[in-house]
C-alpha cells in the first residue's frame, strides 16, 4: 500500500501469504509476554531461582550444544554461537551470580543478584573490547577527516597535526579490514595529507611536505572514472583531493617546478581534478591572480581531443594522439614562461569549429519525406572539443566570478561566444531541433551574467549576449534563456553591478524572441495545466519562477527582492496579455504572493481581467486550479495593508467590484466573501 494505492496481485502470490485459520494467530503470539524476552535474559532466572530440576536439564542441553559447536577462538564475540554457548553455561551456574545491595527509589536498601563472569570469559571479552576500541578510534578519525574534507570549518591546525599522526601510523595488526574498508582508509590517509597542506601551519607543512607529495603522486595515478564528470565534491575523488593539496602547498612558495606540476595536472585528459580546482580556486587567486586563468587555458587545451575513428589505421591514431600531447605540452610551457615573465600572456585555446545539425525526425504515420538533395557525408574533423570536460573546469571557475577583480572572465566569454552559439544551432530554422552541449551551456551561461556589469558600449552587450541567444532556434533558445535569466537575476538582485534599466532592456529583448516562437503561440491560450518541457522553464524564468517536471513550480525571489519588482511589471503585463494560459497565471500568482504590495494592485486587476476574457466560464481554471481563490487572497491582503485604495471614490474600486462580481458568477466562494467584506467596510465608512 502506497499513498492509498494497492499494487495488483498479478500472480496470485497474496494467497500464499494468507495466515491459516487457528486458535492462535501471529498477532496473538506477538502479544504474549514471552515474545518480549530473549532466552539469554531468562537463563539467569533459572540460575538464581531454580527450580534445580529445570536448571539441571537446561545445563545439560547447553553442554550438548557447546560440545557440538566446539571451542570459540580468540576473535569470537557474542555473535558467534560457540562463544554464546559458553556464555550461556556461565549464566546458568549459580556461583556466577553474586549478592549485591541496591538502593530502591524510596531510599530503602535491598539485596539482589548480579552476574559476575568467570575470569576466562572476562579476559576474553576484555581483549575483544580493547581491539574494538582501537578499531573505533580508527573509524572515528576516518569519519572526522571525511567531514573536514569538504568543510574546512571542521578542521584546524591542531586537527591537521593529529590527522597526520594518525595517517602515518601503521594500522593495528590483526585488524580485519575488507577491500571497502581499505579503500576508505586510503582515501582518509590521502585526505589527511591534503588537510595538512590546507589547514596546517607552516611548520607542519614543511615537516610533512615530502610525505604529502608522495601521497598526491600516488593519487594522481588513479584511473579515470566517468562518474567524476557528474558527481560534485571531493569525496571519492582521489585526484581532486590531491590537486587541492598541491595547490595549498604553493602557499609556502610557488617555485617554477611546483607551478609546472600544477599546470600539467590541469592539462591531463582526465577532468576529475576540476573539482579540486573549484575547492581551491580562491587560494590560487590569492597566491597569484594569474594562476586560475593559466590553469583554465591548460585544461581547455587538453579538452581539444583527437577524433577516434573506428576504421582509422593505428599509425594515424598514434600520430593524432602524439600531436595532441605535443600541443598540450606546448600550452603548459607557454603558461610557465608567462608566469615567469618571459613572454606575453597566451591566447585562450580556440575550440575546433562546430556546426550543430538539425536532429533527424522520425514520422510514425506515413512515409518520411525525402530530401530534395541528399546530404553528402563529410569526413569527420581530426579534432573535436570535449565540451563536457571543458564545462567542468569552467563551472568550477564560478567561485571567482567578480568581474571588477577579474576582468579576464569577460575575455573568456567573448572568446567562446561564437563557438557556443554554433554548438547550440545558431542560424537553424526556428522550429528545428538539435542536440546541444548541456553541461557547457550550464557553465557558460551561468558565468555570462557576471560579465555584464560595466559593459560598454551597449552594442558589446548585444554582441556577446543578446544577439547570440536570440539567434538560436526555439528549443535551444528556451533552454539557454532559462539559464541566462536565472543568473542575470542573481547578479541584479544581489547588487553585483547591474542596473534595473539594463536588466529590463535585456529581458524585453529576450521576451520579444520568446513571444515570436512557435512554442509560445501553442502555449499562449492553452486550457491545459501542463506545459511543454523546454518552454515551461523559460516562461517561468521571465516571471522569476523555477519550473521543472519533478518539483512544484515556485518563485525564487525573496520578499526583499519584491521591493525592486516595479520596473519589471510593464514587461510582465505584456507577457500576461499575449499569453493568458493557466501556466502564466500560476507563475504570476506565485510571484505576487511572495510579498503582496499595494503598488501591484493595477497589475493584479489587469491580469485577472485578461484571464477572464480567455476563461470567462471555466470553473477548471478559476475553481479547480484555485486561480480565483489566490487572486482574491492577493486583493484581500492589499486591502488590509492599504484600505484607501478600496474607497468608493478610489480609481480602482469599480474594477475590483467588476472583477469580484465576475468571479462570484463563476462560483468562487472567496470572491463572494471578499465582496461582502468590502461592501460592509464601505457602508461602515459611509
């Protein structure tokens, strides 16, 4: 049974589980007192209180069981039947129950019996406890190191020193550890080395630097695991942990050899170390502001990979691989020379040209249309961009997103604007579908809004942001504009340098592109509560909402941000008027209900009137989907905050009365109550 739903018994297995009829059922047995006590708890009763005949019988049975099971070994605990049989024999013997005095709740003293194990049993259990104490100590330190891995606040110089002592100590002999336990310990030892470099003082780092370097070198030999492209954080990522440790070790002096080692790690084909870059990027920038961009350029150079064709001769495969490594090594040398002041700053690597193709469509009914001129099969390029790996590195640079301190970020997005647009199908027909670099889009369009403050002239903003986004076909446009607007709002509402008029202009241009899309025309007057998977999040973002298929749609603005909403209301009015669907109503009400303001009343009335024109008699829209109730709640909230707006002579009072009357005719109970309340208030005032 799940939420009132019972899965059908397709194979008739439920009949096999049916309890047979009888004088006692399972529930009756469970309620018996004997079912609440184990045999171990009852053995002492026979030892102390007898009767002797039953104690003798029980002793004989336990002796037979002990003989059958054999003697326990040194590692046996009470979970081992052999030791448990010996323990039961000790429990049943009266001499092991000594008299003791106990104090009752009323202060009186009474005599009771307490089990005192024989010396052999006590020594055996003491040895087990001592072994477990060391094991628990190991486990506790591993857990503490794991907590400090992603949370430096759980660490300190003292903890770093203790972690090093623990990591360098030989594990207790005889400790039984399986492969998983050994793997956890190895990661904990590596993490201890990283924590020593990250959180230890200068003396600790200097003393244990050679040991830590050995740990890092071993970790960097880990084979590539594709899961690191998707799973965030440092945990279970030895290469990223090692990279963090290497970066923090630069705090004591960044020698050319150390810098080269860092750049060579970034220039590997395995992007797992990008997670380490994200965790230590701020430290890198504090050591040398040039290091983060040098690392990113090396990583981007490594992301330009040789194309592997199945029928390509091995000699050509090897030649392409060698050319790739020589180019990456040259990129590392160039960065080292620049950091040493021996050459100018290298350029950002140019990703191989990419041209997205329209996705091939299959028709379920009727024959597929033939192309007028068959496409000629083109030979694949010798190199391609592993945009997933590049996106991982770019996304981790978000912690450095301060365009005032790091203007080179704007240079980065300008370098890849055309490649990004082409990868998303810029120039394809409006209704064409294409595969897009999703991970790269998330990182690139998440960073782009941070690069807009202070951008002048206006044409440059259009060139690197608005024109490329607006040039995309519908589906990529919907996906990209969702990412971009979300980041744009974060920059604006958190006061990172964007002005309201700039944001309104950007949103207006992109809104015109949205309204021109075929998806908007299909959705604009849809009576359905559902929305297409790509356009839904895009429309929601224009109304400051998050929307996806798995979570409720909700506004992402906090009440404080609603105070700055007024400049955006004219654009929202246009969107409501041109697309009066249920989905638009939902996200409009989500936005306004965060913090209703008297200044929002004209917009609320306009929106409600627009919806009435399209859904004048739809109880599904107004009643079932609660649009009427939520609209009335907004008006009621504003009335209580600013009663003067609802005076008989007020400009909007007639509009409110007409709106409520229309909702009453549809059957909205909240409208009838609010109408009566306003009428009563007006009569009282009169």
